[in-house]
């Protein structure tokens, strides 16, 4: 399958819709965060805030939402970084500090706030879909090594981001959340298995059919699925796929054909592997017989432990013993018996 590239994942478009931002927070952030947020106040602030300190390109979206805490309401900015590189980026805490600083600078330059009024709180979120599990530090303070003495700790920077690592969630965990976003995570986690992908697509179609805003969600998810199938190199007529709901039978038939092809390829690989293993075992048996014959010629009748040692040996050991038998003084020395 083709390598996934973050430039055309479609996630930036996906998170331009407030319902998917809400699904991300409600489904994958701590419960205590979501229950404080009034999602009806979500406002999109996405824009180009970042100076090119880092060479790699990235995609981000910025939203604000009203949060009520101890009777006080304030607006919190959700800075969502879409991290779809194949490798875990261990410099992420540094990147996030730079990005958030640039965002604050943008707010000050555009008079959205002033130093005397104060800066609004920001929740940095990293959404990651790589095959490796995320292992980078989540707070820039943890990169300061070794930990400084107590009198210096207060002067070190702190910025923690919240991580959503798609691949960390099992199918069972995702199945507990009947949202289009969790369905998309299932589709991505299917990896290069057409059979798993078929099951994930069936699930997401069922989720859309039960959605009260079915037509709107269907259009959004269909565009995302088409991009995903295109990246995977799926042999599906994407031009005819205009609706996951209306065209589900056509898509199901195409995916079923891919599943059959995948199974056939798997069977062929299994047959080839079996033939290779058979040839290897035949070669090993010949090497064992040759080694035993040469040992008998050199040392005469062999004790039982020799045959056991020969049967347990690998190809490199058998080759070494066969070459060394002519100059060996004893079985024990040659075969390494202590």
C-alpha cells in the first residue's frame, strides 16, 4: 500500500467542522475537560501563526471554546497539531512551545489581548496516527536533563501537550464510541489489511446512518474516505463513490474483491513459504547425514549424545563441524561437549 502522507490526510478539513472537534474532546480527552466545555461556543481561529523555525511542514487547527470553572467563564484556545509523520518526533515539546509562543504573539499583534489584560489559556493537543507508539516527552521540562538542582527548577520552562495516539486504541475501545471520528480511527488502524478495512468501513456506515445529521456527516466522511482509499492505492472506482450511505453496496463489493485478492495472495505466500521451509529442512537433513557419516569415518562408532547434538545443531554449526572433522582430535573438542 502507498505510504500515508500528512499533506492529504483530510484531517485539516475534518477539524474545520465543530462537531468533529467536539468528538475529539469528548471521546479522547479526559472526561473532566469535556464536561467543563460549552461546545455550542466553539469558534474557529485557524490561520498561519507560525514562523518557520522548523523545516518540516505540518497541519494545525485552532479553536476556542467557553469553559466554566468555579462559576467563572473564560475562553480556552484548543491548539490541535496534526502529527502524521512516520517517525515519532522527540522534539515535539520544543515545537509546541514555539507554536504556542507564536500564537500568543499573533494575539498581541492583532490587539486581541494585551500583556496587562493577560494571555488566554491554551490546551495544546497532538493528534498522531503513526504506526509506532508515541514515546516522546510530553512536557518540555522533562527534556531538561539531568534534572537541575532545586534552586534552578523554578526557572525552567513548562509546557505540556495532550496526546491522542490513534493506534493506542483497540477496536473494542473505539467500538464503545459510536461517533464518526472513532470510526475514522478504526479505518486508519486497519492498516494494510483489506479485511480489517472492510469491517471498519461497515461500522462507520452504520454510525452515519444513525446520525441525526446524516446527510451532512455523510458528505464530510465520504470525502475523507476517498482520500484514505486513494492513499492506500485501493482498486476502487472513487469517482463513483459520492456517498458512503447511498453507495455502500458498490463500495462493499469493491472491498470484498480486495479481501478475496488479499486472501489469495496470503495463500500463495503460504504455499511458497511452505516450499522454502521444505527445501531448507531437506538441506538440513542432508547436512546432518553428511556430518554423522564423516564423524563415523573419523572416530568409528559414535555415542548416543553425538546424534542428539547433531540433531539440535543449526546450519552454521553443522558446516563448521564438517569442515573441522579432519583435524579434530576428539569428538568432545569438535562438538563442544563440556
